[in-house]
C-alpha cells in the first residue's frame, strides 16, 4: 500500500510542479533556458524519486542516490556547454 500511495503522491507532485511552472507562476528563466526540457525533466524526476524514497523504505537509498544524480545533471545543464556560433567561425 505504501508503494502505491508513494507512486500516486509522486505523480501528483510532479503534475503540480509542472502546473505551477507553466500556468500559475510561469518560471520565465526555466521556460526560456536553452536546456529547459532537460532541466524540467531532471527537477521532476528529483521530486518523484525523493517522494518515492520517503514512502518506500527498502528503496530509499537507491532512489535518493538517483535523486542526487539528478541534482548533478541539473547543475551540469545550468552550466551548459560551449555555445555554437551560427553566424560563422
């Protein structure tokens, strides 16, 4: 029962996050960032795995490690890489 409830709460939390970011309080920086899809996905997965880890004790360590990896990927995407120069060399 805890697994099903945690899955449900995690999905609802991710849905509320997306609703807030896109509709309620549009987060312009995130929506216009060149890596916005990746950033949104990583943040949503961090929320989902964090909540799932809170609810299901046997999976906690694994899910929280995945959440920490999500934080690392968010930081890497915020930093970005070399910008392409489309107008020439």
